[in-house]
C-alpha cells in the first residue's frame, strides 16, 4: 500500500513516500522538504504572513498527495508548546491534519521516537542517523563535505512516523481491508 508520511511545522515540512507491504515491511522511495520563511517585509501583518506560510505548506503537501495518490497518509500530532511561535506551528499542523484526504493516521512524538530509535529521548541527530542508515540512497540534503544537514531531521521524522503508524490499530484495520 502506498503511503505519504508527513512531519509538518510552520517553518519546515518533511515528507516520506513509500510502500507498506502485506507483512508491514516499509520501503521509502522518496523524501522531500519544503521550507517557509518569515517575511522580511515590515508592511505585511504577522498574521497574514503566517497564513501565507500555511497556504504554501498546504499546497506543497496537497500537490504530493495528488501526484502520489496514496492509500494512506501518516502524520505526527503536535504536542505541547511553550511559546506563541510554537503555538502557531501547532495550529498549522492541526489544520493540515484536519484538511487532508484521506484523513491521516495520527501518531504521537513519543510513538515516533520509540518506533525508530527505540528511546523517547532520541535526539535530532539520532533520528537522522537512524533514517539515513535505513535509506542512504534517497535524496538527503548534504553539506559540501558530504555530511548530512540538520534540516534532514524533518524527512527523518517523516520516515519514523511511517514506522510508528504501521503499528497503530487504525492502520492494521485499514491494511486488513486492502489485503482481503
């Protein structure tokens, strides 16, 4: 079954595209990243800028879903935020989850870390290393010296989200329908 897995935020949204076999084996064929930048134009209202960035992310995600036509979408639900900027990102992700069709299978940040690295305290570097070791041949963002850029965390998380989502009861029910 084809999937699109999404790690979304206001600034960066990572995507992993792949398939889940009948036994739950995951293969990732492609990763992508979109980055939105805060406007430097002082004439633009902050709320209007946030809305423009949300639209940019939505268009990016929607275009991939329309192109790939996945049987299932996976997303991580945001968790607590301590700042207004974090809350804007939280809200943009919740709206994206609510707007997508088919409705995404949701997983928590803790489920994502446990399904990948195996510890709830996994760092961004741990997540990138885990995903890169599994899928070194997809299009990772690299520095001139060949090392991986930190922004790969979003695609690494998208891959990990897929690994967490295939263990949910919701996915198991959906997969049984596809396999019958």
